[in-house]
């Protein structure tokens, strides 16, 4: 038996039907305990792994309400699209250390972090890899959520830890310092239960299925969760044990903490405070490794750097220096001068000294010969990391409201051709594309590639690789009688074209375009014509309007004042879209309006934002409303997808859909408070009273249930239908 979330996207419950009769209570319990959520708390957390106590929640700030909710109910994955079904085997390294890998998983299960063994197979099975350090006899399983596609399906997350620079700003002269180490820090952070279906794992020996109910290292958003909650318990220590200000926890990096104490306290008092801090952390459910604790001292390690508080000096510990020097000497011994060095072995040594470079005066400059040798060896295009799309398309064109991506064939990508070749080729493509519109006139292009600017303005180049590009460029200029020039633009100001050039299209499961005939009928009910489509692909093949926003030109960064927006937002960003629109709508209500195509998900946290929205259309579940690209016809040899206009129906919707209108408003007549919608006061929408949502789930449910919904069969319009 399978139960889905209200949006129909995620499996909330998968139960194995029990036999008609059990042979006693033990068999009944064995069947029940392997059912998902059997051991869950009322808040949906996996009870065996719950660590946090009520003490922890006393220290959240009002602006951290969302984080507090996530800690109590489980952190949700912020999806761009639903993860694909994935069930491939573990990596070979896992089977090389199969017994250790199995034991590590069972330790996590014993700690309440993994739920299982389960009767069912989770939606995504994360392949395990294994790392084993023979010197330290240290083993770790690595969850490859990138291979399973789960990381790719999520919004990229960044973690803001306290780095060495942050800690040094709060350092005190001659202070005593201590450090704590959190035990299995990621295991503190619970996951939202339905999303744990994407954190499945199959053990290498028993082949049993489990799923993670708490954060695991390998999922892209786990470091962000840890960084956010670390700030809370850092504040907790400073507001309780260290409230007098004579001690302060100044930094936490993943699981390592750093605290400073005034020298006058002395080692004994500082040690007493450290013990009190550990007790306070334990009271909040946060476990500290006593074995790895650094007790108060004037010399202490933080993120691999050794801090000396008396001379106020930061350096590298002597054992680390000796280890790195030994690695360099071994490399020189194994590969005498003139002998080729394997790339990975060289990178391993260079990486060690790069870590030390900021701690040595002129250290970065000392490494210059190594990087220069690397650059002399590799193709210029392959090392030009400013051209981020060198492994995919590398040509973005933006002109007024038009977008175009130049897709280079494999033999013109790195390492076969340089980034200068692709940048100059993109300029030539621009002249060919826009030449007919500028015929007989002048065309000024802006590029952040200085070689391209020089080539255009000097009308030639000494680089033989670029001669064919020059011929293309000036042949088009002659054809359209154009005077072509180029101007350099700093890369940071060239974000739109650069974003287009970096874009590589993959199968986008969120590309659901509202059907064209229904969109065109919306104009009968709005006061002003639409001016902006709030969400399309980067070149606008699925946009209903000439002007549009996309992933490279985000709606969330657009000034919407004065715009009349149409938006069919991706499900994962509905709340962000509504908040951004309403902020601008309220600041300029007289000349701003918006129409939003939304699923009727009144239990979601964004639903209160629909308050005041006029219901233009309401479709029942089962309507054929959306189309998506015909991906089978668009796939290219390299696995990416081209842009095309061919689309197919997604099939019947699994939920009701509502089209909401936020009309421009004008002040009401004197003596009447509030504002009045233009369409209700006069204008194109005059004469029609439409239902208005309140943002209250129960009231809106009653209102919508009283409306007569539209049901749209796809085949009525003669278009191909596919299953949603």
C-alpha cells in the first residue's frame, strides 16, 4: 500500500500488507518494526535517533523560525525537480571493504540514523563508496548522492562556516583557547520523512534496504544544515556558560569548535568552564567527543592551522610541516628531474603546499613555477576556468529581450579548441543572427573576452586558430553592409550572456507549459496586457511572451514594479515567486499586476500568500493543462538536450489547478478605507465579479468546492498526450 503527499510528488507511506494471521506477538512485532515510520514520533521524526532536547529550542531567534521548524519536523530537500528512480549497485570500493562497510551502516542503524531493515525498496538507492586509511585504521562510507541524481535534483546549497579568518577577528591577546569536537555532527539533523525515500541504501553483505532519517555526508544540503544549527548552539554557549563575556565561543567549522578565554581566568577556571560548556551541550542533546577535546592552552589547532595567542601568530604545526616535506621529498626521489610525474601524485603534493601557502610570506608566489608548468602543458582553453561552459555550450547571445545559445559540436569544445575560439565564434554567430535587422547600419557588440574585442576592432588576428572565425565574421558584415565594432565589458557585468554560455540543458522535469489556448483566453479577464513571462527556458522556447525570465535571468532578481506578470512557477519556488511579486506589487500597486497558475495545495506553507488573489479559472483534477518538450527528439549525442518547439501533453493533472489574478489597484473613494481593483472599478475587466481567496485553507477549500471547474480533455485539441 502506497500513500503519497498531497501534491502527489512524494511517497509518504509504503506499507507491506500483513498476513491474515500471525504466529504470536513476536511475529507481529517483527512485521511491524520493518514498516516505514513505525518508530516515528508525532512530529514525524525517527524516534531512535532523536538527539535534540527542548533546551536547544530555547535559543532560536525569531528570524530563525523556519530553521527551528526544520529541526523539529525534519529538514526538507529543496527540489528543482523530483529525483529519478535509481537502484544501481554500490561502488567497487564498498565491496573491497564489504564487512567494514556493512558494520559502519549497522552502527548508524544502531544509533537511530538509519531506519531498517525495510520491507520496501526506497525510491533512490544511494550507491556507497568506501575510504580506508590504513595508517590511522580509519574507515568511512561515502554516500554518492551525485550518482543517484538526488543532488542534481536539489537547489544548490552553500554552507557559511566560521573560517580561520572569522575566528581571528575575535581573537584576544594572550588568551587561553580550547576546542570541542562534535560526535557524528551530521547525525544531529533530522530529515523530513517523505524525502527520506531519496536517501535509501542497500547494505553490501546482507543486501537489506535501509534509508537515512538524518543527514548523511554526501548530500549537497547537509553542510548547510550543520552550519546553520552550529550558529544556534554557539549562541547558546555564549548566552549561558559564557554570558559574562570573559569567555566566548568564536567559531564552529563543521564539527570543530573554537573558544577563547581571558588570560586572567587561568587554566583551572578555563577548564571548569569548558566542562560546563560540554554539560550545556549535552543538556541540549549535542554530543561532544572527550577524546578529541583540546583543553585550554595558548597554542591550539583550528581547521589545520596552529594559533599562538602570545605572539599572535598563526602557522602550521611542526608534524604537519614534516609530513608535507616528506611527501615532497618522496615525489622528487620517485621522479627525478626530467621524468614525467603522474597528474594525481603531483596534485596530491601541490595541494598540501597550497594549504600552507597563506601561512608563509610569499608562499603563493613560491608555487607559481608549478602552476606555470601545468599551464604550459595543458591547452589554453582547458585551463581557462572563466569560460565555465567549456565542457558544454560556450556561446550566449543577449539582445534586448531575445536570447540565443550557440551550441558547439564536440570537436570545437575543450580541449580541441580554446575558449578564445568559442568566444570569437559566438560574436560571429551574433552578426549572422542579427545582421538582417542592422543591415546598412552599425553594430556594437560587448564581450568580456579581450581577444575577441581585439580581433573585431583590428579586423584580424595573428592566431591561426581564429582565422576561420575572422572570415565568418567579416563575410557576414559584408553581406549585410555592416560596420561592426566591439567593446570590452567586465565579466561581472556580463552575467546574462555568461549565464547563457554556461547553460547546458538537461531533461527538465519542471518544464510544464500552460496550454496556449487557455493562456490566450486569460487576456479577456485582465486589465492590461501581459508584459513579462515569469518563467521560461533560457532561450524562451516555452515562453508565452516576448519578454521572459529564466534560470539565467531570474524572476527573483527582477524589478516587477510596472510589470504585468504572467507566471506558471516551478512547484519548488512557488513561495519565493509569490513573496517577490507581492513585495513589488504592494510598493507600486497602481501599475503592477500578476497572474499565477498554481496547484491547489492549500496545506503548503505558501498558501496564505494567495490572499486577495482573484480566481480567473479553476480546473478539476484530471484536466489536460500542461505540455512538456518531446525529450526523445531533442537528445544530443553528448547526453544534453537541444531547444525545440515540439511539445507533448503531460497527461491529466493529479491535482486541481487555479489561475489567480492580482489586479492593479487604485485608492478607494474618500471616506472608504483600503484600495479597489482596477478591474472592479472600471477597465477591461469591469463588470465581472470573481471569487477572491482568503489565504485560509479551510475557507478557500469551501469556496473552490462551490465553483464549477473546467475539465479539459487533451485530445479535443488534437495533440498527442503522454502520461504525467
